[in-house]
C-alpha cells in the first residue's frame, strides 16, 4: 500500500471513530485497528491524536466549504445564492452521515477541539453567507439578518434531525420513537430550506421551493 493510500485509510477510519465516540472517547489503538495499521503508523503518517482530529476536520469541512462556495458563485441573485448555500449544507450533511455527530459534539462543547486554523476556515464560509445576506439586503429583498444565526438555523436543525433519524435506523430509543410519527414522510431538508428563506425574505417577497 502506498503512503498516500495508507494516510487516506487512516483518515477514513479516524473519521468514523471520532463520529462514533467523539474526541474524548476515541482511542488511537481503536483507529489503528480499523485502519489496519499500528499506532506508530498513525504517528508517522499524520501525527498524534490532536493533529489527527484537526486533519479530519480540515479535510471534511474544508472540502465541503469549498464545494458550497463554488455552488454559490455559480448563481447570480442573492436569493439563488442563499438557496445554493442552504442546499449545499443540507445535501452534504445527508450524504456524509459522519458529519452530523461530529458537528453536534463540537456544538455541545462550544468548539473545544477546534483549532485557530479551523476557526479561519469557518470564518470563510460565514463571510460567504454574510456577503449573500448583505447583497440581498442592499437589493431590498432581504431583511437585516445576522449570518451566524442563519448559519446555525441550517446546520444545528439539520444535524439534530439527522441524528434522530440515525437513531431510528440503527436502533430505536424512547427518544427517537417520540418523534417518529411527526417526522414520518416529512422532507425535512425542504422544510429547513423554506424556513431559512422565509426568515430573511421581506414580507412582500415570494419564495419558491426548487
């Protein structure tokens, strides 16, 4: 196996373990077993636990953020740009089930394990949203809105719902059963998109779901 393939295998295994057990519960020997390497191999190819976690987050969120920014830049109007921003997060969080657990844990701990370099990455995506909201406000179609509030409307709500759905699929708990009837047949992504759009559109604006 080439060094690059080994590194990719380690990162894939580490992503799964961090999503399942969180930073505090994850163990290097656990990651090594899943990756089919020894712990020395992890330290050689990537580094210690802190570096490994930071690399997982940078790779995961960095790729997602870049894709969302590209999708936004392909649109011309503030409304379409905001739709692209919201849809990008909703689609990626659904497509990659390890994202919501990692997000929920970081939100719960106040970003305890988020490094300064990762804060910079998060600032970039928030700046993207800020520019969209300012452009919409300047065009007279958006009300004044705080970017970080709108951002967490998207990711926190979706992460919470996806976590509940994951519990329903992997083994029902009393908690997940309590929401089963309410969520059955519901397109939660569509509802979140609609709620976000309506929250920033001026009353006279009309929002069409795509």
